[in-house]
C-alpha cells in the first residue's frame, strides 16, 4: 500500500541498494535519563552493538511491526528505509562491520553523553 512501490521494485530489481541512516541515538539529548545514559567508551558502544544487532535480527525475520517498535526504542532513523529495503530484497541476513560515534550534544545544547552510533551493516540474501 506504499504509493510507487511497484516502480521502485522494477528500478531496484537488478540494482545494488545503499542506504544511510543512524540506527542508534543515545544520551541525555535523546531523552535518556542521566542514570541510564552511557558514554560510548563506557558501555555505550556495547549497548549500541547489541541494540543494532537485535534490530538486524528482527528485520531479517521480516517482522515489520517489530522492527518499527525496535526503531522507536533504539531511536533509529532507519525505520522506513529498513522496511522498504527488506520488502524489496526479501529474506536476508545482516552483520555489523563497524561502528562509529558522533557526539551530538552541541546540536541539542545538551550535556554529555549525547551521541549517535553509525554502523556499517552488510546484508546478504538468505539461502
């Protein structure tokens, strides 16, 4: 029921798909309480990796509603792109190759920790 999805299916049929998104936003500036806000180097990157990996599993399973809910919890901006990507390609497996951090406190005039985890994620067609 997404307008234009048939056209997008035709365009993407034989194409590689690249998407950009930040799958994890964290810290005081993103609504986490100070006692639940981790610095990247003090448990935050581990939390980001675990959270993003959980989202990969949900999306790989084709659980669109579950992925939507995951994106709300992870404060991921990959919600729409991830679901369209999964719909276009079907069953896939994914893995994180790398994580990077961008400190975002100045953007929100917020104290640290306030940061975003960007991830390089590779998806392979299943089977």
